[in-house]
């Protein structure tokens, strides 16, 4: 069996290694148009900022090491320019020599990834404007900052890449402005939870411009002007465009494969495309969302690696199935950690799910043990059934642990009320006897059995403002003095019973 793989990063490299483990006789060839294979996409911003110091640490494998360990032929600087399903062959161009040749296959795996969106704006092709996808992109930015020592930078886009690039440029001492067209950063989070991210970015010197649209660019003698809709242009030394990605599916389209949303490749749960013996994985494919059953695009390394393994199993005669993507993710924002899994409240409502939520702000570990820090959780669940839909957490320590527990609970189909029963590890340096995940379960169980009723910030305009109700803030006097809602009196919780 001869297997050709297009793309040698997360999904492609994982599939190649798995195929070799399952079939010692298979001939495996991977074509990668860049000069690097099996590299750490998610680590690229941290090389720019100097956290990762050695360029070699970005590359997990080389063509040489892959051949020695797996006997997989990794061919870099080679681009597949067309696929011919009827003859089971691909046309390949050597980018160093210009030579074009044909390679036949028994099984073909597409792992082309996604490409950064580069809008058709005036001046967008300036050499002072960068995108970040490959190691080459990273080196270009790093070389520019080393050579020109920029004092300022504008990052356009407030998703994962935008935030990480902004943080790492700031760590170099560069004055960073982050421009985002939406009213919040990080779309997987609801606006209430994103506000914590905004505060952390501003605290660390990032100038946030939300609800702001970039209209074009203009080079000057000493930098570049970023043109802003209905506002003055921003003069800066460099720009990084991070407004999102699109599936890299030109080859699939030209080969006649079925395409889905935003031109993504349609696959079944075996990662098979509409053409016989052609599989596809990673950022280029349309997947089912595990919670909603809808067809989203999720550009995350975890799903790409799992899909690569599943495709490899099936290429080798197995029957592995992909259950869908859950969108579990975590990101460092300066000193803060933020994480999410499942769907947020906004997405659940857009999917037609009648949902409810709880908020809680427990300590990361036992309060009497030094060093504990507050985290805030928002857990979303379906009304009536109490199906667990998603969770968002912002904090400092222990955020990743809790989001992974909640991600596992969603995958297992647990009801939100069952979180109270989870037997989670406890010792004072790591948690509390009642873990934050358990506390979320207690709160939701109280709602389910009628012990507790909730109201939310969005309800404040509809609260009674006459003698029929008492609007009470039971925080401490200092907390109340630090900011409170109009019309709410203050009786500290410790005094409440004595004043009934």
C-alpha cells in the first residue's frame, strides 16, 4: 500500500507515524511545501517574545529524524498542485528547482491546514505587515523585531493568535495596540467572561480598541499608518494581521471533492471525503460539534491530531470514528489563564437550546494554605434536562485542571447536577475539599430542586423599584464601597440574620 499525505504538521505527521505503527510494509510519502515538518504551531508566538529561545525547539521532528524512526519519506519544499482522483495520482512541484512530476497513491490524506485571512485592503501587501502561520512567518517577524527594534506595533484581531502575539510583542518592550472589530476579544467566551481578559490586557499595557474597523494601510518614511473607520489613523512601526483563518482547500475544490462551510472539506466520522480512498483531517475539514451537532470550523491542534490518528486507523483497515469536536481550549494571557469547553451561552441560544448558567468565584486551593488565588467559572447547562453544555473559566492557578474535568464530564454525557458527586483529588496546596467543580454542581442542584433562584445582570432593568421588593447587596462594606448597582442597599451577610 502506498500512502501520500499532503501537509506534514499536526494531522499529517500524526497520521504518518500511526500508519507506520500499523503497517510496516506501507510506503508513506509526505509532501510539505514549507521547509519544516511536525512543528509546534502553538509555540510560534512564544519564540517571537523570547520565552522559547532556541529556534530548534519549535521543530518536533525533521525529515531526517522522521525517516530514521518511522521510515516515512518527508519531502519539504514540495507543493502538491493538483489531485487526480480518477487516476489516483497527484501532481507535485519542487519549489526549489521548479520540476513538476506525478506521484500515484493507493490512499491519499489531505492535511493542508488553514491560511490566515488577509483582507483586500489598500496597502495590505506592505513588508511591515505580517501574518503568523508557519515557522517561516515566525522567523520573519523575529528577524524584523531584531533588526528594526520597533517601538510600536498594531495587532489586528483578538483571537488566540492576536492575543498571544500582542502579549509577546509587549514582553519585548513594544507598545502594542490591539484592534478588534467586535465588541469583545475571544469569541468562544461570552462577553461577561471576556471582560476579565480585557482588564488583564489593559493592566499589562495593551491599548485595546474594540468595536474598531481597519480600513487600510499606508506606508510612511518611518513606519506605517493603520487607517481606522470613523477615527484617526494609528501610526506604528509594524502590523500583525490575526483576524482569523480560512480552510486551505483549493486542491480539494479543484479535484471536485464535496465542500462545506467556508469552503471546508466535508468528511464523515471516519474522516473520509466524498472521493474514494481520499481522507482529510485538521483545520481544513468541517466537523460536527459534540454538543450542538452543528457543523463548525474549529482550528485547534488537539482535534487535528486525533483526526490524523483516526484517518490512519481507517487507511490501514480499521474502523475508528471521530465523535465530534468540543472546542476545549486554554490560553495564557499575561499572568492569567483562561479556558473554555463546549459551547458558551451565546452559542447555545443561537443553536436554539434553552439554557441557564451559574457563576462562582472560588479559590484555586484551600483558603488557609498560602498562595491561593480566585478563579471565576461560568457553567452553562440546558434547562429542564440539566445537560451540561459548556464552561468558561478565568483565573490564575488550577484553571486548566478544572476545565479538563468539565470537558470530560461533557464528553461523558453527565448532567450538570452530577458534578456535585465527582470524587476529585484534594490536598490543601492543590484544591479544596469541595472542589470548584463540585461547588458548581451544588449550585445547579440547588436550582434543580428549587432551593435557589437566580437573577442576572441582564434582568436588572426589570427588577421592582418600589416597596414590593428589597434590593440588597450582601457583600462587605469595602466591597460595596468599591462599586455597586444603583438602588441596592448594603447589609453584610454576616449581619443579615440579626437584622431580619
